[in-house]
């Protein structure tokens, strides 16, 4: 299939979602489009400037090149929870989601209604960013500070709440003031000095954060001290990872928390489509790494199948069995 044909066939769907309040996602987005057949796959992704939407756009093109589907749409959303709700409501056939948000979402659903995984796509890195001149030297010093804690409906918000709880920063006496800010609004608020710290969860580097770090000196805070508590409370979801020095201009390296990012679907996706997507992920991995990304590993059958305890789609399972010989 030629690249020109792919360009003609692919379009990015942004109407409806950006005009709706966040609560609409949990109500089923009844004013948006009806579910698409498998010859038209809709991918629920994330915010502009984040790795979710960059990956989803690459995934869209790769699926067209591999003849997995005839047409794709990429939905701009507020992140993991909204993506999963869109998928559950039949407004998308594929969705990106943080492993801990996926687990929480599925745990609140009946077994027969739970979403299933196609594969582990990449590692997400929790960023806690402050201005270098803020006087904040450690995560526990966020007491009573104003923080951008992630957009409502995002994996950043879900994980950030767990980290704050594990750090003892959620009680009334010392709790930070939390603002539900996404990538764009959070970066803007940090640039303007209207917040003291910003939470972001994504692959490395986050493009918009790199731009801000080139304009002013930033500092990343180590949040790994809460990892034992997180692992005890939520087994199998959280890893200790490192954001290396100079991932963002003039920043020191820091230990932080990593969570797998999963590509999810519904159980009613045809087995043949699920298998074709897995085959494409495993054999066209070089097409699926956003430019400048350091935090996305090669998509091998071994890494793809590590889905943080989430059930694989039957068609995906058969494809992995074939790939593993």
C-alpha cells in the first residue's frame, strides 16, 4: 500500500471529544460517532504534545501499511481513563492506557465486561517537575504547595493520587493544593509560576517539557521512596526506573516510578484483527518509535506479552504463541 494512499485514507478525528466536558466520557459520549467496524479502527490516544498521541499516530500509519484495516482515526483525549471508557462504550476499538489505570478500571467491571490487552507498548516514567529556583529539594517538601496533578481522566491523575497517598501527603494538615491540569495547561502553569510543581506521566522525553527546560532551568524530584508502599498495596504494577541526566536540557538524573503502557481492546474484536495487530507490532517496531524517544523499548514478543497481569485477547494470545514458536 503506498504512502500517498495511506495519507488519503487516514484522518484524525477530534470533533466531539474536545468540546465535551470530562464527565461526558463516563456517560458514554452519546453525541459522538457510533462504533466502527474493524475495517475502520478508532484509537483513543491522549493529549497534544504527549507520547500517547504520537504513538497512536504512528500506530495508525503502521496498521494501514500492514493492511490491518482500511481506515483509522486517532482521538485526542485527556488520557488513560477516558480512553478506556471510550473503548468500553464502543466509541473506539483500540485504547492506550497505563497499567495501573487499566487494572483499576477492569476491577470495577464484571469479568465478562473487562477489557483485554493486545500488548505492552512501552514504559511510562513519572515526572515530578519544579523550577530549579523554587527551593523545593525533595518530594516531601510539596506539603501545602500548589501542584498540577494531571488532567481528570488521565493516568497521571490516578498514579499521582497513589503516590501522594503513599508519601503521606493526602491528609488535611499538610496536603498540597491539587489542580487538575493536563500536559498543555500544566506546562503553561509551570512556565507562568502559578503552580509550584507539575506531575507528568509519559515516555521520555516529553516534547513540551523539553521545550520548557530549554527556556528555564528545571529540576526533577525523586519519587522512588514510595515504591515499597505502592508495591505492597498494588502488586505487580510499579517499577523503579531512572530518568537519565540531560534527558531534559540541564537536568540531573533521578530515580522515579515506571508503569507499563498497554494497548487495550474489547473482547469482541475479531481474533483475526487482534492477531494481525500483534504481528504488526512485532514485525514493524521501527515504525512505532516517536522521533527523539528514549523511553520506548523495542517491541519484541517477550516485551509485548508482559501486560501487567491483564488478560490477553484470544487472538493476540494465539499470535504470541506463533511468534514464540
